[in-house]
C-alpha cells in the first residue's frame, strides 16, 4: 500500500474530473494483494482512498476521530474544497477549539467508496480498461464503505478509534462501525440518521436516479468516455433531494411566497418565486462538483442500508455486548430522518445494555441542521467527547 499527496492540478469542471483519480488530499492505495471484498461478492483489486487528516496522532495512537461524510460530502471536512473553493463542510464542528477539537484529537475523514473525490468510484479510471468505471463498478453498500475505512485505519496503525462521528449517511456509517467493529470504537456519535432507509427516502432517491438516467447525455453511464455530462438530470436530482434537507417552516421563513426579481407573476415557467430560483441555483452549482454516476451509487448504498435486517431482524442484536459509548442527536424539524428513527436506535442500545445518551435539538432548520450553527448540538458534542475522554484516559 502507498500513501501520496497530490496538488490541486486544475480549475473548475476539469479539476472536478481530475479529483476522481488525483485528489487534492492524501491518498492511500491498496494493491491486488489487499482487495476490498464487497457485500455483493465482487471485489475491488486496486482500491484508492482519498482522505484528509487534522491534528496530531498521540504517542499511543488513541486519539483518532473518524468523521464520516454525508451523501454529497467528501474528505475536506475542515479545509477548503479544491473544486468549489468553499470552506470545509463541517468547519463549524471540526477544528482547533471546536467541539471536535483538533488540538486534542487526530481527525481523519475519507471520501467514501463510490464517491468522486479520490476514492475509487464510478468516475475513477478502471485499470483494466483505462476508461472510467461508469456502471462497471460493482454496487456499493454502507458496510463496504466502512470496510474500506477500516483498511485505511489499519494502514495508519490505529487499533481503536476514540470516536466515530457523522450525520445523515455519515451517521449510518457510524452505526455500521459500532456494529461491525465494536472493539475498535470507544465512542460513537451518530447525528440526524437512522438504522435503515425508509420507503419514502428510497422513493426520493429513485426520483433523482431516474432524472439522471433520463438525461440524453447520460449515455447509459458512459458519458465521461464520450465527453458528455447529464447536467440537467443531475441538477434536478439535487433539487429534489435538497427539498428533503429543509423543513416546511424553514422554507416558509426563508422564502415564503416572495417573488424573484419581479413585482408580479410573469405567467410563464421562469423562476417566478425565490424558492424556485434557490433550488435552480442549488442544482446548477452541484453539477460542477459531483459526478452523476457517483450520485447513483451512493444513493443506492443508503437505500440498501438496514442494520436490523443484517442482524436477524432485531436491531438490538447489532449492539449486543458492546462497550462503545453512544450519543444520539436528532432535530425536531428533520423529516428525512425524524426523531423516531433516532429513538429506535436508543431503544435498541438500551435493550443491548449499552451506554447511551440522547439529545433532540429544537430547530426549524430541518435535516441540514447538523451542518449549521446549532449551539445545543455543539454543546452536546463537546460535553459527550469530554466525558468520553475522561473515561478513556482516566
């Protein structure tokens, strides 16, 4: 295995494409002698993982914190995104003096398998053909993502992570880590997540996937090989998904029925309302940084996740005998992963005799609240990690 750091080579869309193979981050590569074996039975023989680290690993390698990103996130949790030039996606949470304090912890964040920012995914070059994988990449699951992260953690020489933390799809990875590697996770912090994807969530994802595949520039998933991009389909997919990240109250407070740059409706299909303009902007900016096929793969991974089904149909079985400490956080206005999902995890952990605390944060910001400035969430995370640290290093 090898670890490399690549410089940011290009700008704009060309750089976004380049990030799939040569990311502007650390890179760990595993050869055919160390394949990633997938739940489907397939394997990836030449696995590459793009990742970032922050802070310093202590002498006994006990202060590692793995941060798991959500659906469209990446490894740049607390550093500038090389494609967009924007700050890291969780700089409110991770950094010196922040709740996940890089003065104290060694933070690791990987791009997930199936992603498009340096970890093997559909946009990566298939070494067998010299062309992008496209749909030749096997289907990926949340356990596959976690298995790849465990390979990286092994390569970094870390036996036990102090904490695994993440929101949304990142929270799914946290739960999978705690279930699959309980002895390797001292503390777990799943936020705004659940133990499986609901039928409603699967339905929203299917709308997005069909929008992408209906775009004539998708070319059966081979668009990169022919120099095309299903931008319109991907933008629509992002627009539909973005609605689920907000709440009705939050949308009304932010936009209401206010018109966009006009005094009266135009009696047409342009963006009359501010909320329409906002969604169009979200869609168009997204296509500049994310690969359409990666969107298919990663949404499918979320759809397949069902922790109880993997443990005999009983969620508590996933955590039997665990010594991991848990803090579960949900948000009152999150209808994508409502509080009932978090409470199901709490009940299962209680049934398994685990150490668990639960916080429901009052907010109108919907699912995306975990990415925003939420003082109660920050205080809860800081308090949980401080308590866990006192127990770990007493």
